[in-house]
C-alpha cells in the first residue's frame, strides 16, 4: 500500500514525456524540490490538466513509487492569481521561479524558502510599487534564505520577516547599487 503525501507546491516548470505524459518540477513545502510524473495529463479528459499550469500555487497529492513521484490530485490555492493579469508581473514571477529552480537541488524540505517564495508572490499579486525594487528585494531574500549572501547591517530592514506583509516596499534608492552588486557577485560565485 502506497502512502499519499499532500502538500502545498509551486509549479516551477514541466517537461513532456511520451505522447500524453509530463514531468513537473515542484517546489513543495514539506518535500523540497521534486520531480513528479503525471500520466495522461496532456489529454483533454485529464483531471490534472488545468491545475498544473506553470507558476501555479497548488496543493498536490503525490505517491512515492519505486523510482519517482506520481501526481494523483491537484487543487489551486488562493493568493497569486492576480499576477497573470499583468505581463510585467508574470515576467517577474517567471524569473523568480527560474532562479529558485536553478539554485535549489535535491529533495530536502526548506519551509522557510517555500514560505518566502509564496509570501513574495502574494505581495507581487497585490503590488503597486516599483517592480524593479520588488525584483531586487525578492532575489536578495531568496539568496539570503539559501545562504548565498552575507547580509550587511544596513540591509536588515530588507530581510525582515514582516516585509511582504506590508502594503509597500521600503525605500531602497540609497542601497540599490550595492544590493545589485552583491546579488550579481553571489550569483557569479555560485557557479550555477
């Protein structure tokens, strides 16, 4: 008897397999980054078809087989639907998800990273602030959660756990250049 795992996830990407199947790259809250197989998902009659759109925030049910995870059910979660209404926000969501997929390896739960990504995407969905500032802070915070940067004292306000719960971003005009330089150096040194 197989155990069913149910967890929240963000669909980071997918890859076709065979005529109607797909592999999905999911950042899950409890399992970390996993690759899950969905059989027949590209068929019109598939119940999973519409729930697994790229960059969706979902709740998935999975079964661990001998060699791979298999998707059995999916349900949309509330919070980031508004991103799809803006081309600029959708681009930022895609960039952020691609960065996470590039930097995270292996099936190891990182609840703080998952919550950070979800909270930042929820903020993006309702954000009216400068999207360049949002992108800079979101990348900085993801890199910080993954241990790729050593935060400076001046940046503590940008790494505050309550940042995404507010309605506006802090003013980063004075620090923008040094933040961007630190992010670029961190990505360069990660060699990924």
